């Protein structure tokens, strides 16, 4: 069965047909509340995001910077978010927009929940797939079989430190697109997206036909345009979370800020810099 992986592929291909990169937004489920998080995801789509990654909050998000760590803490400790809330976020966002929604999660919660159960329930919610940043490709066969059976993409992360042979092995196992982490270290907005990003995209494209989307550090339209000049997709996370955090408990203003940021970034990916 094709599932919503087809929708994901079509979103990236559609952006490419328009001569631009896709805009991929990240927002954690359960933040600033469960309902507020759902509204924020919808707002990102309304502003111009082509794809949204819904984060499954984790108690020890070692690959995430302080902004996303703060959001995860609020989701887990104030709102007591569960996997059911994550799946509800996916379902309601997909039903409202018809656009591809992924889950980005560390492996441990999926493993504990049950691989087949998680894949089946994510597919039933309309999810397009999973990004699994800490799952080694050598240990991923069980997940990939379940994902394939339910029509879900398995997106792996590559980094500037990945050797060419490693890039080939990772991308051969993945589907949907490749997540290229443009800078070493944890996620978070930065003043520059990093000179390593374009080289990583070039090396990744040499070993796969999958689209390559770049994340880690993009926070404004100018940076989105810079990355859109050489990548198939521009991934933005911390900047969206920060837009909500800035407004505290004023949910309406936070959601509006997400919509406005998505609109600005959507303009950025439409005018790539030279």
C-alpha cells in the first residue's frame, strides 16, 4: 500500500516543479497545549509550509537545542502529553489540511510503544512517515518493514561527518527524503546556516535519488532563500517554537506568529539566493 508517503513525495515534487524548495516546519505535539499545538501545526500549513514534522516530546532530547528542550519540558511536565496526543495532532492536522504530516521522534518511545502498533496507528491517523534521528540504519529493519507495510516513509538523518560510504548505506535504507543536518551538534537557530550544508547536499545527491532537505539553523527568510538555492527542502524548527514561546500563554498570538513566520519563510524558499 502506498499510504501517505505518496503525498509526501508529491509535496516535494510539486515544489520542485514550481522551481523552488519545499518548506518543512517542525512543531512539538502538546506545546503550548495539546489543542494549541494542533492549531499551531494548522497555522504553519496556512502560512505556506508544504510539510510539517510533529515532534514526539522526549524527556532527554539530546539532539535538540534549548528552545525545543523547553517546549518538550512544557509538553511533558505541564501538559502530560502522551503518544495518543501526538497521533491526535497528526490526525487533526491532516484532516484539516490534507497535507503531509510526519512524526519526528527518538527511537525509544516507539520501541516501548511497539513498532507495529506505532506504525499502524500513525498510518491510521493519516501520517506520512517518521523521522528517526537516533535509530542506526543497521538496527532499523524491523521498523522499516512495519513502515513499508503501512505506507509510511522512513526518513534518516545524515550529517557533515558522514563519510560517502555511510551516506550511501543510510540513503539506501531511507524513503521520502533525506534529512541533512547542516551543522554538527544540537538543533537551534543560528546566524548562519553553515558552509558545510551545500557540500553535504552535493555528497548526498551523489549516492541517492531521494530529495535532500536541510535543517538545523534556518530561522528567517534570507536563510531559507540561501538553503533553497541548493536543497530540495528547507526545514525550520526552533524558530517556530521560539515564536510561540515569545508570546507565553497568549495562544492566539503565538499561533498567529507561527502563521506569519511560515508565510515569510514560504516567500524565502520562492526566491533562492544566487
